[in-house]
C-alpha cells in the first residue's frame, strides 16, 4: 500500500509557535540517507526549516510516528490547562452532588424547611446529618449535641418539617424536635419498651406529628412529643397471629417487621412485610375511636396511683397483656376502646414485593424483586394491579417518586433511573446514570422544581429540570 506525501508548512510565524512541540533534534537532523529497509514506498517530506532550504528531506516511519505523538500529547496538554475542572458530574436532568462524608454511608431521607426552601437536612447511617442553605448545591456536616451524649452510632431514618417545626427519628430509639427551623434540636425521651424501631415520622400540624415503627405501631402527638396516642390497637404481629384463618398467605405466626412503609398526603399508609410475601394498609377512621391510650414517654412523671390502676386493668383482663407494656389508659370511656387495625392483603403477583407507595392521583404503585413494576387499577386501596413494561436490565427497582401528576422517576440497583411522562403508562431509561456504581434507594421530590435521589456510598443526585 502506498503512503501519501505529508507536507508540513513553516510554523515559525504561528503564535504560540508549534515548532517547539517537535523534537529539535529531529527537526535539525543532518540530511542523510536512511537505511533502505526504513524507506517507505512513498517519500515523506520533512518541513522546511528555513526559507533558503528548498529541497525536502525524507523521514522514515519511526520519525513520523514520534513527531505525531509529540504533537498530539502537547496539544492535549494545552487543552487540559485551558479547561476548568468540573466539581459535579452532570447526568442528563440530574447532577451528582459530592458530599463530605464517608463512602460507606447510606443516605436515608431528606427534607427542607417550608418557610425557607433553601434550608434543608439530609440524613443517613453512621449518625450522618448534613445541612444545606443553598437549596442542596452544597452540604456541610451538622452536629447535634443531644444525639452525641451516648456511645451509639445512630441510624437516622426519617425527617419531616411543618413550618419551622421539625422532627427526626432514628435507630436505636431516638426522637429529636426543633421549633426554630433546625437551629437547635431537643431530644424527646422515649420508653425503652417501644414496640419496634422508629422508621418514619410526619409533621402534621403545630406541635403535632405521626410516628411509625417497623412493627406497625402508629402514634400521634399534639403537644410536641410529651405524650403520644396510639392510633392502632395492636402491632402487626398480634393482628396477624390473632387472625390465622384470614386467608393471607404467609401471615400465620408472623413475627417479622415492615420492610418499607409509605404515607399518602391524606394520611393513608401502605407497608410491605419484611419477606415481601404480602402487604398491609391502614387509613384513619376505619373504626370509631371511643377511648385513648398514651405512650409512656417518661415513667418518672407517671404517678404511682395511675400505675397501680394500669396493673389492675392487666390483672382483670381489661387491657391486653401484650400491649400493656406500651400503652397507658388516659381515661376510660363507658364504651370499650375500639381502635383500627392494619388490614393485610395478598400480593397479586408471583414475585415477592420490594416496595409500595402512592401515586400522585391516589392510586398505588408496586415494585417486585427482580425489576418489575405494577400500577393499581383505579385509585385508593385495592388488590388489582397491572404490570407495566420497564427496561430495568434485571436490576431491582427500589423506589418511585412523582414530580407531578404525569411525570415520575424510578430508581434502583446499579444506578437504574427510569422516567415516565404519562402517569406511568410507559417508562424510558436514563442511560446517563448507568456509570454510577451505587444502588439508588429513594426518590424525593420536594416540589416540581426540586428533587433528589438518595443512594448508598454517599451518592446524592439533584434534579436539574
């Protein structure tokens, strides 16, 4: 094969001079005939070094390759010096925000102060609390002295704000409260006999919140956490083991906990069992409440007489011995207390359930292990679901977050990101996130312009819109 002649013009007048990029020894080599075996079939011309030199000089292939490599490396070096370093990795409609935390931290929840949309908090494992005051662009570690008095490595599971009031719950049992938008946090004492670990909290009104444990206990407070009223009669284990003949597959002799729990804006809950073989729902007002129970938050404040009354109720059988360790009767009504229970449901799919939540229109979405996505037919609580094809590449989808009635994002293992713009009827994969070596556990949209994806190894994605 013949090689074409390469003619390089005089470069001495260019600014900056490119002649300095070549090896000077190669440019000023004496004109000598190379060994015949190095001569190409077509002559290669060396550039003119001066205006008086009119005859071209032949160079061999090795010299040409050396000069070309030197030129490419030098140009690349100049380009790198001129381009600024990027601190954030842009991923289509998302950008990665790098955090000042250990690589092994799993991010669990995020919330912003409604009165100051740029002020927010980010929670995670290993006692991680981060704070931002610029809308989530940058984050700094936040220290809470009341959570550092003991030798515990807390896992902060959930955070919620209403106005300037905020709540944080974690494991081991810890409850934090703020009334000044997070400038200071107060620790609220809790009973050591609390059933299960606190996994979720929702600020509902002034000095009011709902708290959920992984055993299905739901508590409500209206006096900034000093007292808590039980919203359910018993834990999920007690409900399922009491109704062995309920026809719920996998519910008999149930001793597990919730894997996930999600709350709708109107106060309804859907939870998935730890094994994923069934799910449960609860909604306020299922049955008329005619009595109250208070969670013992500080046993020192309870009078001896009232403790004696509770003991008497247990002996006489008025109070359930299982629940008696957790609840205290505030007053007795002439009618028996009748609190609602969790309602178990058989899964309508063959694979085990990974997670469930609420759509923007009030319906349910359901994720199964292995990457399947299902949507309920209609709105409200139901057991009728239809599968929606998705391109999950076999990785599990772990969460779904709705930005609007029509647009939602799903996230999962190995950086899977999916998007729908028609209410969930079809989904497309965002391939730009495939190079993220992390599992994306949670999708949180604060509003239609501010959203985040939380993952393991400290991975946080911010929505660009």
